[in-house]
């Protein structure tokens, strides 16, 4: 296994193989099974583009050979920052087939995060789009390459900048079938090798990298597809970022491919875009998140499109309240499914056949029979069923350690290999109910934001003496960030000035605090620590009072 990664203990690995969870197949080989079974079926749709499974396999193989010829080596890490498109899974699968390990960045990440991903992983290449929503990734890449010496190439989906490689040209290079077969056979990774690295939101200022092997990740999407009832006639709508674990493999794109279904790529998230796609393409399942569910339910377009083939709406990233779950089923005429889990592994799902109280209130059950769950109190003792405690998990697709992060591993994993999720849950009759979380994170519509990371950026402002960032309630996103700031004597600071300062630090915009409160002091515990819970309560009361005034007015 790649150096810096923690392997599964051999006794556990042997058990997972013996039970058939790990099948010894790489992720591209899992796709190859589907290609052999349904070569002429449509695998990918984007606008007028329709790609069959046979065509998908050919494009992946040709591009994988091109990457080998470009000099990308086995176990090379590359930062992968492509926007949603039919090309994204082709490039992703081609990298895996060439034995290259993509680090799955999101389109919202900017120079500060990307430079860290490159430095921490030792990435040899950077994969980007040209321009998305007015932001030019080519310029960002050009600025990063001189200060990131490990990067030898920048690959662009679209028009490349100077010295950058056009992925479209690479995809057109023809390779003789015999030569292609020989190249790819020589580059086949072991199924126990790291296939990709996801990114953890984390509670510190340093994002952690989550190494997922071919064996464990294939089981991840295959088993979650099984419990969600995926089949060959599934039409899956990809709306959220396709490079995110939820959309990629929970069951997502790869789960759909595993059963021979069709993936439809949405060019946007607005009801005006999504609803006609559901009708035109006969979408049967869409994975979404709290902010989108809220916007879709409140759209005047509900009821103006044919949703008769939509069977399921799955929510992930942050808990959807029971009232909205019920409204989903009533307004869209489909079954609601809740997905709760983590990029580190554990996935819980409500099932299509679960009774209404379970669908509307729980986070479901773990997808694997061998998911080991512990719920513990502050001293690490197991609590009784029905009592709240911190969730710990171990199993055939839950990692045993982050990449090159020994300090974080000591905090995040128990000595016997359980991952500390940080979520506070109750277990009743095998179902989990999420109560909150232990870590200081803001869950903005499913995007996990480290309070400490944002605080460190704010502290760089010359007017700031001290800062504490906490979550405040929000009807659309669930939570947003509020920055409580003590200014330096004689200095002033307003919200727009702070926002523009942080934008200038090149951080992802979803991390920006969305409210500023100036205070003279923080509530402090006897041990000298800021009482974050009091600040959270303070801003929650302020938000509630403002809503009350707005309603009264």
C-alpha cells in the first residue's frame, strides 16, 4: 500500500475477502463487468450527449493510455478539480486505470486549499476546467505551479493556458488495440492499493486526506446501491458536485454504473433546470441536500412537470427535518431516503421499504452487515440503546487512518481501529438518530467548515484582536458561520471589509462567515477557554428574535 497510509489488519482483510465484500477487482474492472453485460445501454447523458457503456469503456481506456504516455506513474497523486460534466467520470476512471491516485478537490476550493493539497500529497499534476462561472482556473494553476515544485503538468478540460495540456486532445489520441491492452495490463493496480483520496472537513485548519482502496470503495458503492434498491433501469440525476463522495459513490455515479443504470448530468441546481430534466430523462432518483430540497419545495414549478417516474429523493450531508421529508413525499410523489455517513467510511441509509416513522425521523441503518457500531459517553464507555453518545465505527469500507497524518490519527481512531465520527447519536432498534455533533464544525448545507480554520484567516486582519467563529441557525442551509470579533483598540471593522479581506486570502467562498458581531469580551470558562456554546446560544437567540420581528412586521 502507498506509504503514509494505514492498511487494514490482515485478519480483518481476510474476513472481508472471505465474505465477498472485497472481490479483488479494481474500480475500472467493476465497470468492465457492466460494459460486458450491457454494452449498448446509455451510461451517461449530458444535454444532447449520450454515451453508451461500450463507448464509455473505450474513452476511459484511450485516455488511460494517454496518461501513461504523458509520464504519469503508478501511485502518482494528482489534484483533481473538475466541475460536473460527462467528462468527469471518464477522466476519473482513466486515472484509476492508469494506477494514478486522484485527490478529489471541489470546484469551490481556491489557491490556499489547493496548494495545501498539492504539498501534502506531493501531487505531480493538477486537473482543472478552464473557466467556470467566471472564475479562471488556468490563472490559478499558473500562479500555483512556480510555488509547487512537485507539479509537472496541468491538464485542462477546455481551452488550456500556456504550457497546459488539453484533455480533449489527449482523449482523441488513437491507440492500436494490442498496444492498449499491453499498456493497461502493465499498469493494473492491486485491488488493495489506494484508488483515490477524498477530503475530510476536519476540525483543524489542515484538511485531511482520506485514502480509499479499490476493494473498500467498490464495496462502498456496490453495497449502498444494493440496499437502496438500484437496478438496471435506474436513471440517476447528478446535481451536487460529482467529485464529492455522496454523489460519486453513495451510491451515486459509481453505484449506478455498477448496476448498468444511466447517469444524467445536470448543468445546474435551480428548479428551472432540474425539474425539466427529471421529466425529459425519466429520472428515477436524485441525490440532493438540505438547501436544494428547501428551494425545490418552495418553487412555483412544483406540479408543472411530470415526476411520475421519480421514485426516490435522497438527502445527504446534513439532516433534513421530518416536516420537510414528509413534504417531499407529498409534493413530489416519491419515497424519501435519508443518507448519513462520512467520507472516512460508514454509510447509513433509510431503505425504500422502511415504514414512514423511520423514513421521516431516523438516519437509517448501516449498509453493511459487518459495520461495527459503538456509541460511547465522554469516558469512552458504551451507552445503552436509546441513550445519546458519540458514534464510533469500524468496518469493511471505513479507513484505519488518514494519509500522512499521525497526530490526527491518534485523535481520530481508537487503538483497536474504530473511527471517532464526532456525531452524537442514539440507536433504537438498530436505527440511528442524529442528535448533533461533538466537533466544532459548521455544517452549511452539507459542507463541513472548520471554525478553527476560518478563525486563523480572520486573525490575519490587522483590526482583529481575537475571534470566535460559531454556527448560527439558518432556514435554508441549516447552519451558517457567525464571527464574533474583538477588535484592536482604536480599530473599526465592518462585515463587508472582513468579507473582502477573506476573499483576498483565496479561500473557498462557502467558508466565509455570513455574519459579524463585534463584542468587547468572550464568555470564558474557569479553565480559560471560550465558551462556544454560549456564543452559539446568543446568536441563535438573536436570529430567532429577528425572525419574530420580521413576522410581526
